[in-house]
């Protein structure tokens, strides 16, 4: 098969090489959001790419993207997942959502997961019926009970969004397809909050699982609530959460803790940011441009753009994922700083998320801004596991 791409003059590819494999494609189907979270990396971290985008991905871009996915399905052995993202993806409305999911499912068999990351406000039975019809699951972002959630997740006039989000979550959990549709919750940590309160609140929502993210930040701009590079506010918060989780006879699955414990016990992780598994993550922007992981936006304006940008409307993704630019980007997941490379925690920490390593002075050649927190959590986890082993061996 002969494919002509911009990043490589002529590339002949019959099968995607293992080092070029794509694990996740995050599709920015809507460039705007119906709320205005104050910590959002898309709108409040200095990158302004969103303002030049049309509000929604148009039908020509969707068709071109689906053509690329179809080729990837036939040439890559490993299935990849597609995450619909924004802005807020449900701003698409029912008709556009139906057309998008229909087009995606025409090229993606059901074993290729499609999920939608939403702030939950626009969830309705009709929207969920469409998601169910095309086998697309729904994960909702919520940070905790009202007084915690509404500190940061606010509307465009600064009003809290908790009540509307909760209504969306309840609609999701009561839907006839909830056992498939409900893909769990995603929360951003506020280290000044009480992790036990948050844990019990999420359990009360009967969520199937929850994932926690640290706030964005880097060496030049410390994450909110972190006093210094050596303080462990986030590590301490996670340890308190872990202790609650471990003492619960019916624990709520917590993805980040489960992944870390799996690595400690010799297993593999399911997502980037932990351990040494390289993930192939592509972002397709609303206009079809292929971008790097969009969390990089928080480092500097344009940090998520490839040097030689491609657009799905210009041709196949296959030559692009074999290009030097893509392979270099994939390699960025491995930390290069000497302290990380000789660190006894590297296997588990993996140097953290790329965006957390940034400084104006040394680029991404730094340990994570969360290095002290990671060490604190990893040591606590190792300690708990050792105690368990001592008890039973
Ligand atoms: S960020 Fe810190 S804990 Fe993680 S690998 Fe680097 S030095 Fe080790």
C-alpha cells in the first residue's frame, strides 16, 4: 500500500509498527464549554488555540477522521479507544451527536471503546439513548460535594454548577443502560479538602469507579495548594485517601491507586502518568488538526502542537504515526532528567505527567513538580503492602 504524507515524502505501510501504535484518540468535538472551571488548562493556562476554532467539528472533518480511523483499524492489530472531549462534547446537541456516533461506529467495531468525558450538565435520557445505541460510555467530571466542587467548577457568571452536575449523574445512574453507560467519575484534587469526605460522597453516588487528577502546574507555576517543590500536600491527601480505600471492605475502585498497586505487584497500568508503559495518545482538534496531549497547553502557548502539523482532512494518519515527530512525542513520556533516570521509584512514578515537568529554564528536563508527593505516596504504599505481606507470610 502506498501512502503519501507531509511528514514523510513517501511511506509504504502495510501494518502499523508496534512503536507507532495508537492507544487513545481524544477528539475535540466542541471547542467551547458551557461552564468555566477556574483551573481549566484549555481556557485558563495561556493557550488560546480554542478561540480560533469553529464551535463544533464539521461533517467534512468527521468524515475525514473516520476515514483515518478505518485505515487504522485495518492496519493496527491492537484496538484503540476514542474519547469525545471538548470543551463540552454534549454541546453538540442530539442531532450532531447522533451523526458523529453513527459515523464513528460505522468504522469502529464495538470492541473499540468510545467514551465521552462530560461535565454532566447536559445529560438527558435522550442523549443517553443515543450513546447507548452506538455503545458509547459516559464519564462525568465532579470534584466532590457541593462546597468542594463549587470552589472551582463554576459557570460563566461564577455560579456553582454542583446541582446541575448532580442531576446529570442521577439521570445517568438511573438510565436503563446505566450498567454499560456509566463509566465513572473524574475528580481534580483540592489538597485543602478532606479526602475521606470526598471518598464517602462518591460512594454515596454509587459510581462504578473514580479517577483523581492532580491540578495542573509546573516548576514555574506551582500547582494550586502546593507550597514548594518539597512540600507534600497532594501526597498526604492521596495517602489519607488510600488508607480509607484500604480499610473499606467494599471499596470504591480508584483508578490511580489501582494502577499504582498493580505496578508495585508487577502488573501494567491502564493510563499514562504512572509507570513506564508508553502510550500512543493523539488529539484531533475541532478543525481536524492532529495535536499532542492537550494537557501540555498548561506549559506554554502552543506546547501541544507538532512542529510539522498534519490534518486528518489532508490524508491518512498512518504516515504521521510513523514519522519522527510522532515517535519523538511518544518518547517524551520517559523522563530525561538525571534524578529521574537513577531514581529507585522510576518504575512506579514514571516521572509523572509530562506537563508537570515543565520549566522555562530547562524545558521538560526536570523531575515532576509532584516528585516529593510521588515519593511520599509510593513509600506509604510500599509500606502498607510490606505490612500485609508480613502478616500473611
Ligand atoms: S519525579 Fe521524582 S519520584 Fe518520579 S521518577 Fe523522577 S525523581 Fe523519581
